[in-house]
C-alpha cells in the first residue's frame, strides 16, 4: 500500500513515504547499493533518493519499545568517554516462558494474525562495549514465538540507528545461528555459511567396537570407527549417483566485488565508509566445529587429520578401568541428535586438555593431528573465557607458551 501511494504522486518532489516503506528501501540499499541506484535511475519502483532516505532516517522517531530516555542518557554519557570506549557490539536475548507476559508489541509491523495475541517470548536488546565493562539495555519487546527474520532485521537496524545518533559506534552484531537469525543475516545481504548444510542423522554405538587388547602385537593394527546403528559392518556402499551441476548465475560486477571483501559484513547503515559485521556467538561456533567432526568422522587441518575415532577409543578404554582419564567424555558426544548437537556442555568438553593425554594406545599412532587440535581448541576456549589479560589473546602467545603450540 505504501509503495502504491508513493507511485500515485505525479511529481517526485511531492511524494510522502511511510515509515514501513522507508525501512524497506533502507534494507534494499544495504543489500546492494548498485541495484538500488539502478532501480532509482530506471524508475522501477518509487524509491526515495539517497539524500531523501538519509533525511528520513534522521527524523524517524523510535518504535518497537525503544525508550527515548535511554538514548538521551547515552547522549549525556558519550562526551565523558573516549572514542575507543564508545565502540560497542549489539546483541539480544530471546527467552521463552510458559507464562503470559502480555500482548505482542511490534507496533506497525505486528502481523494481522498476532494482534491482541498473548505473548510467550521476551526479546531484550542491549549493547556491550568492546573496551570496558558496561552493558546497556536499549529495548524490550513481547512476541509470540521467535521474531521472524525480516522483522528482526528492522529491529536491529533501528537499534543501530538510535545508538549511533546517541554518540556510540555499533561495529558488530552478535547472534546465534538459529533459523530466524540466519534469515536476518540474509536480510543484510550476507552469504550463507557452510554449516547451514543439512547434517546427517547418524548415531554411534561404542559397544560395536572390536576388542583390540589381543592384537597389540600387530604393527599394522587399525581400529575401525563404530558402525552407525541400523547398518551392517560388511555392507558395501553404493556409488553416489552423478548429478548435473547447476549453472551459477554471474552477479553484477559491482555486487561481486562488494561480496568478495567479506562474507560476514555489510555496508554500515549510518556510514557508507564503515562496515557492520554480523557474527555468530562463540559457543555456537564451538558446537558447529564439534558437530562437523561427528558428521564427517574425519576432517583435514593444517596440523594433520582429526578423527572422531580417537575420542571413541578413549571412551572405550576408560570403560575397561575403574579410574577414568577423561571423565567428561562419554558416548553422548558422538550422537548427532538435536539435543546432543545443541548442548554447549558437550561441545566444550570435547576439547578438554585431559583427553589427549590418553591418546597413546597402539591403535592411535596417527593421533598427532587430533592432539594438536585439542590443544589449540583448549587454549582458544581458555582465552575467550578469561577475564584477565594474562590468559587472554595475545600476539606473542605462541612464542611464550610452547606447550600450547598456538
């Protein structure tokens, strides 16, 4: 409707744009500036000029539950902080509850089917300084279920705009890789990440392993990985069918150059000379790495091959003895069900430092790559969880600490 009303104006100077249409135009400009200019030049849609769009963004009033008093206090606080301290990241918390919190409050962007509907989710948005310890909540919303990606993108965009106008600098937007957040990433023009591919649903049974205690004298001894359930050990795999490759469309030259700069950033909505980085939170990245090893069973790294078989043998060896060398490791780490894939505790315990100390049985003579991988991941996790500079990320970390092989 807003697009049709703007198109009815006889003169381009007499057009008036609604807030919803301004947000749609701004999202289109962020995705591809070249496409926006071409559509504006060819009059394909009643788009406002870049200068008019910028004027609208400055004069728009806050919505979606953003309080003006919060940003007025940020404006008073900004002059007393250095420029480096005002650089911050933007994140949010989506929490579900079985209680009725209120009604869905998304203002003009509330879907027709959700008006006057009790809400069961609370969405809290906040900023956190890249330097310093301050955390400031900027908005709170009630929703029915998770917010869809297109609406979430507009919420993030408005929060960035209001925070930037208050004198702070939003450089990073942090979220997990849930489906609605990935949809929000595409709204900002980001490419799909590799771990979005469909994962296999394999389960591993440790009891199917052959006993290798009686074969230690064999020099060419190998232990096969636990066979997936519902599959015979000696069954031959069928050759995959050849599929015809789809022809990839060549994008516009200017768009291609923009995407080659980075797959995790877009043009900053408030400054064309800056980049707005969209990143996943650290725990989700660790879960993705762990699940990649479980699904692929073997991955290649610069330090060598990392095999799931090595962790399985450690668990099998600990089951035969009373005292466990790796008490945090169990058969649950090798499952690919949703509960195991989304468990942060299971993902972080895979990289425990005590695991590689047990990687010395004759069945694992090729475990150098796995040992180095566990050490690197353990150092990385300790650095990310550290609140002091002593154990944090440093440029000379690899030179001072040789045991970590950083």
